[in-house]
C-alpha cells in the first residue's frame, strides 16, 4: 500500500464523528480527500475547517442523500466525471437504530426500510458504480458493527414486525456479507475489501442519540480505520471482519454461501435500475 500522501480517499458520512475525524487524520498526512455529506452548507463548512487546520488544500466535497438511490448514483457519477482515481474507499455513512421511544417503521425515498436502504443498499450501489475508478491495489473499508442479526429473507423490509435496532443489526450483517463476496470478486485486482467495527459505542452524535452513553473515544475508531487503510501487515488480508484492530468472526450467516447468493440476487434486483 502506498503512503497516504500519494492516495486519493473517498469517505462517506464525513461531516461528523468517525468520518470527519478520519478525513482530518488522513488530510494531515497529505492525502487527497473526497468528503461526502448530505447537508451541503455543513459539508462545505467542514471542508474549509479541515483545509484550515491541516493546511491540505486537496479536498473536495460531494453532496448526496443516501436514503435515495438516485442521489447515490449521481454521487458516483460526479466522482467519476471529476476524474478521480480512488486508492481508499471508506463506506462510513450510516443510520443507527433510532430513538428508543420510536418504534414506527421508516422507509427510504425508494420504498425500502430506511436502515436497509442507507446502511446496506446505498453502500453496495456506490461501491459497484465506482469500481471502474478504484485503482488496483486499493482498499475498501465497510464500516460495520458488532451488532449483527441474521437476515429474514421473507421479510427483509420488515413489514411484518419492525424494530429499529433489529433493522440496524440486519443491515450491518448484510454489509459484511457483501464485503466477503466483493473481496472474492476483486481478488485478482489485489483490492482488499474488509469490514470493520471500529469501536463500541464511540462518543459520536449517533451513539448519544440512539444508544445513550459512550464507552469509547472516536479516536480509537479512527485508529482502527487507519490501520485497515494503510497497514502493510494487511497487504494480503481481504474478505475479513475486524473488531477494532483484531480480525475476528462475524455472525455465522455471513459464512453461509447460499445465504450470500440469495442476498446478492435480491440486492441486484433492488439496485439494478440505478446501475
């Protein structure tokens, strides 16, 4: 893996928490940073802030709403038309389980359960549409969670029974399953694809809003992202799940080939119109 000073990095969900701190850390080391956010005013403010604090002027901001697959498709097209060639992709954007007092099922602009749409479908769509501009030897890091729950293929959109935390846990397991399949697909190009639970209950706004009191600093999570993005120890490591800097096992369903094949078929049916 080449040094960060020679890398172009796209980080989704880069205006807050883990994404913002990772962007700042990588910018300090001279990387070209492409930041994504959904609030243009806030995003441009963060962009200028990082430029000022790091002295790195090689930053761009891209706006997109991940609850809309067409918006995600447009994001990928903007990155491509901008002439970018990516060395690191951090799929960090996400939505938590929702306020404890709220139990109503939420849907995306395309009619999918909201957490399934943002935490999973949008990540798959973005990654697949960007494959032509991801360099050989690059690294893709999918921000997952230790909170995982097996998929119910009869009710992926949770129309029968709904719980925000269960929806979150299923979306994160699906992202890990995608990680395993994509790593095999990209192995010949030596693109490493791994899933990461950065740290448990970091001190982010999402954690305080959805889970309560924090247990770890965001810095601990950023350190883990940097490890997966840059460590030479991981040059030959792909298709794995990490908790912080330790390679470990995800939920058993992630290793079920038939389940992954079924998920892949359903996923492509869901995003095909936006490819």
